[in-house]
C-alpha cells in the first residue's frame, strides 16, 4: 500500500513530480550510508541481532512519515527510514546462508512468492481506501499500520531466527572495535578495499545494478501518476491492476520460476527475461483504457516474476559466505549511489520534459542491462565452473 500510493501522498503534501525524485534521491543517500556499516557489522558480529533491531527501528521510523505536515518533513522522514535499513545486508546474507547452492532457484523463488503474497490484495484495498477517505487520510492510516507491523516483525526476528554466522569478534588476531566512530571509519575503509578486490563477475553484476537504478528513477514512482493523469484510471482501478498482476506473478514464482532457474543456466534465463521486459515500457504509454493496462500488466508481471529469484541466485552463486554481508551491501550501493542522480533526473524529465520520454528511456535502460549481462555471462560461467571443480 505505502509504495503503490506514495507518489500521490507527496502530491497531497505539496510536492510535484520533481519533488518525488528529490525525496527518492535523499532516501537513497541515507541507504548508502546505512548499508556500508550494516554490511560490515553483519559479517563481523553476526546477522540476527542487527536484523531484528533494525527492523524494529525501521517500523518506528514510519511514524515520522505518517505525521508529516509537508513534503519537506516527509523527505527527512524518508532519510531516517533508510538509515534504519542497515539490517538489509544481514537479511540477504542470512537468507543465502540458509539455502544450498543446488536449490537456490526454487528457494529464492519460494521466498519471493511468500514475500509478495500481500501484493495480491493490499494494493486493491489501498485503492479503495484512497478513493473513500482521500489520499492524505488513507496514507496516514496505512503508514501507522506499517509502523506497527514493522515493530512486530522485528520482535519476531529476534525471537525466532537463529544466527547463521558462527564467528568470533576477532579474526586473524585483529580485534574489531565496538566504538561507533571506529566502526564507521573501518566500514568505509573496508568497503573501499572490497571494491578494488572484487572479482570481475561481481563488478559486472554491480554495473547492471547501477544501470537498473535509472529505470527506477525514470518510471517506478510514476506508473500510478501516468495511469491516473494520462490514461484516466482511478486509484481503485490501479489497485485492481496491481493485484491481478501480482496474483499471476505469485503463481509463476510458486510453480515455474524456481524450477526454470535450477534447470537451466541462470544467466541465460536472465537474458531472456531482460529481452522480454524491454518492450513493456513502450507498450504502457500506448495504453488507453483499463483493460489494455490490465492485459499489459499481467504480461509484464510474468516477466518481472523472474527478476528477484534470478538476481538473488546469481548473487549467492558468486559470493563466499564469510563476505556476503559486505558484498550484498556493495551491490546494493551500486544501485543506490546511481539512484540519487537517477531519481532527480527522472523527476525532472517526467515533469519538465515529457512523461512519455521517461518510459522510452526506461526501455533503453533495460536494453543496456541486457547488453552488459551478455558480457557478464561469459565470466560468470567460468567462475561457476571453477567453483564446482574446487
């Protein structure tokens, strides 16, 4: 609900399309800072406590967004919320630690399925709530509910999860400081060393993430804006479209995606998905009715259903367990760093230049990712073969 109607909430608080881009950029900057530190802590001190505590903090931070009186306050709230996402590297590291290499495709697909279940109904219910109560009241209620759910999720993680990294707080005779200042300094120094020593396949993967960030900045906050302003859909209709697409996506994640990823070479599957996805943005701007958008969204949702499991499986294949927290942080940063200018550029292009141009450029971004992935594929195959031999 919060992500689907966030752009409309910004409008209600006095913002514009450019403002949306600015808020996204500020949030990305906060996220970059938090996960550099979070990645190091996850690898040195463990995953569980960091993940649980940061989930609770993330839930509490939603309260600031819920009480925002204007878009400037909301921007600060979004930065705070992203600073509380330092547990993200711990989450993905813990997930990868718990899955065997042989079954990663099915496992990540099933995780994506479970994680996406609320998307089958919540966007639709959110659309009804927005149409009945108005954007401002509806979003405040939704954000308060999100805060409570975040706190509950954090407590559940602290109580139910088991630590997956058995590691002392000193490695090779080097003790790691618990002093916050030293942790921050060490985190940034270690992050720099990580980048200059990163294998070529991971660097290529990071490059595709950086390119993907421009797709996000160009269109992700503006799907609903274009649907309502240019096509003439209501919030309820948009929620119905999102829900229908996600039902189809969930079905594919549960029954198809994992099996295909584990049966065929994962990078080749990703290449096919990228090729099929490149047309979705162009088709969207030629839609003129609810049913046209609905049919397109169902097709796009089938294609998009492969992304999370495919990329997660590839990341896990290429990353050693003891460095997963920091490498996942680095890959996230590759996306987040470039999403800062991408979000600002995206808001400017949509509002000041052309709403259609945003979607045309997004299609070109996907084609660029396809080209990079083709080259990346050769290197990753060599790495995979070498690892299997070892």
